[in-house]
């Protein structure tokens, strides 16, 4: 009986095959090879998006995700590089297969942002929904939720918990912990060195964390150095976080190398963390 149970559990985990797809590893800087911050966590046939930076829908299509799968997004904070793709996520997939409403979760202000997006594109929506285009009106709906730290979502295959992080002057900025039967994934969003994140991420399978180069930052003007240290996490501090969390894989995104090579940034992280590290690129798949 025990052997049969173990076989079932292994089969279930294999079917789940929870994985991370990096849809955007960039920043506000317009790097053509890096779209704005966006991560897809794919588990079984469900897709859970974390953030929706510029290019999110096209990258999702490039990654082989179907438009009808893009029905859930979890926003870390309302900075433009994390949300400029939100109108695209609302308006594009219903033209190509999405028939369910978009469920959007994020910090206070997301509902207001959603209302403004829908108002800005009211004329487009009126033509699509009340003209001759054969689309599902339900697919254009958005159910936006302003959430507090804690469990924000649960379905048969995933539990998602938001936790507060420090991101400069933002009153509300979150990271997310996604718990599937076969894997736990934590995504930092934008943050400085965070004790909340360390507590939330302990022993996760994959930690996706933002980073900037300490050496690269030192070459920048003092006002930019102050800004980045108040809003983001230096590579050595990412290493310190990972050393406490001990993820099976550390994935770097929202990359600010500031003139340093990927290997130089990795060396900064490795001062404190000896585990597996992935310097993320758009469309990387991490299991």
C-alpha cells in the first residue's frame, strides 16, 4: 500500500511539472533583448503570471503559452516597468482565445489602475464588444483585487502568499511565494535586502531575485548610488539572502549590471552563496 501511494505521489508530481519561464528580465532601461519584469509560473496546465512589464503578452506567446491560459496575474507593485504591459494583458488575449475574466491581484491601487485602463480604452472596448467582432465579452472582464500580505489565492494546484518587502518610497510592495504540490517558488519583486523575504523563502526550490552590481553601482553618480541602495538589492546582498534561504536554484532577474559582465555579477553573488545560480535571460525555463 505504501509503495502504491508513493508511486501515485511521484506520478502526480511529474504531471504537475511546475516550472518558471522568464518572460521579462529587464528594468526601466529599454534593452531590446530584455522585456519588462514578468515571470510565468506554469504548473500542470495553469499559468500564474507575476508582474506584467512591457512585452509580457508577446513573450508569453513566444514561450508557447496560450492566450486562454493568461487568466491570473499577481502584481508586486505599481512601478511602470512592472505594469506597463497590464493594458496589453487585459486587451490582447481575448482577441486570440481567452474567454475567462482576467483575475488580477496586487497591492492597494491596483483596482484604481484597472479602472483607469478600462476607461482609457473605452472606445476600443465598445467597438469590440458591441460591434461585429466575434469575441467573448467575458474574456475582456477584469476582476481586480487589492490585497494585503498573507494568502491571496488558492486553487486545486497552487497556493499563493504575498509578503511585504522594502522598495524605497513605495508604501506597498510585495514578493510572492507560490506553493505547488511538487515545488515552491518565491519571487522577490523589487526590494532591498529583506528579512521578510528570507522568512517567506526558507528552503524554497527556486528563488527568483532582483539584483544590481555593487561594483557597477560604485562607478555611478552619488545620487544614483543612493537611489539603488534604497530601492534594490546589491549582488553581495542577494548572496547573503540566498545563503540564509538555501534555495535549490537562485535565479537572477531585473538585472542591473551597470557595465559589469554576467560573470562579474555572479562572482559578487558567489562571495556569500555557493549554490546553483542562473543569470536570467528572457524565455529561460527553469525547473
